[in-house]
C-alpha cells in the first residue's frame, strides 16, 4: 500500500562529527519505505547540483579558505536551492524528506562553533528562506572525543587515510564542545520540533527510539490533517446551508 502524506513531512538529522547520522538516516528511510511511504533522502550542504558545488568548495577544501560569514552566505544560497528545487516539490508530492543536516548546522557550526553572532545568522536565514523549518529534527548527541574518534576511524576505512572531506573535522576539541552545547541550546529553545537522542547507544536501540518518535509525529500529523479536512467539510456544508 502506498502512503501519501498531505503536505509531506520534513525530518532533519543533526549532530557533531561521528554521531552516526548517516547510518540512522538509511535505517529510518528503509523502515518507512517498507511501510509504503515515499522517501527522499538528501543532505546539506548539497542536495542539488548547485548545492553540491558549494559543498566541494566548503567541505573538501578545494575552494580556498572562506571567512565564516562568507560560508554562511554560501550555505544559505545552497539551502534556498535545496528547499525550492528538492524539498518543497517532494513534500507537495506527499513524500517524507529526510535531510542529513539543515539550518541548525549553520547556527551550531558557524554560530556557536566559530562565534558568529547568532542574530546575524538568523537575519540571513529570514532573508533567504523565511520561516521554513523541518517538522521534526533529531539531534544525535555524543561527547566530542568519542564522536571524533569514530569519524576518524571511518575516514581511514573509506579513504585509506587520505584526507578528503575533512575541512570542518580538523577543528579543535573546544570547537566541538561549543558545537555540542549549541545543539543542546537550539533543542531547548524549540522542544516542539527537536528531539535530543543519546548517540552512544547501540545502532538498533537508536533506530528504535528514532522510529518511535517518527511514528508518533506522523500519527499527530495525520490526526491534524483529518481534523482540518473535516473542518473544511463542515465549513463547506454550512456555506451550502447558508445559501439555501
Ligand atoms: P557531514 O559530512 O556531516 O554531512 O557535514 C559536512 C560538514 O559541513 C560538517 O563538518 C558540518 C559542516 N556544515 C557547516 O559547517 N554548516 C552547515 O550549515 C552545514 C549544513 C554543514
């Protein structure tokens, strides 16, 4: 049975290096596909050809050394393309979109991490993407030491110790502590949308917790959708009655 969500649903995954986002995203996508949902998995920076070019500039360090504020502008240029060309169209088709990182990454990395004023980032956000936000955000929380060790090991396995996508990972421990605290602050300020998850749990336990949370949110969304539909029907009936 194919399931289509009226207006779609948008989930983002956030976290520091080595928090296990990618594994959790593919497990969640598989589980939801098995239940008949149409799933679009995407990532930031990236998600469109234009965004992937910006990713190469920022993440693979082949485009010079950008100042944090210039990075923010590039990230939001990529994000705007991502929303308009990929996320919104997929949501309009009733899909669940799952993005590996979204706007919280900019607030956490460029804001809390690099020390750019949060209000300046929010101003650029308001100018480019307005109030567009995910419906649900998972913040995979792990202590930076464990996360960095995990991600370093993975890099060696994937590249045979060649350094590729390491532009942001080579920053120091204090940076990663600020990043973690930043994510926790963001979550505290938006508890309706954000779920902080202990990423040190084993992969399956983590998956179960995430899946339960998604199920609850989807149920709530369909209750709201059904309620809206029945309200619209009532309004239509009373309009018809009024005309009689
Ligand atoms: P990933 O490899 O975890 O997908 O992320 C790529 C890197 O880009 C990661 O080190 C975090 C960084 N990044 C930012 O600094 N700001 C942002 O807004 C985004 C989306 C990513």
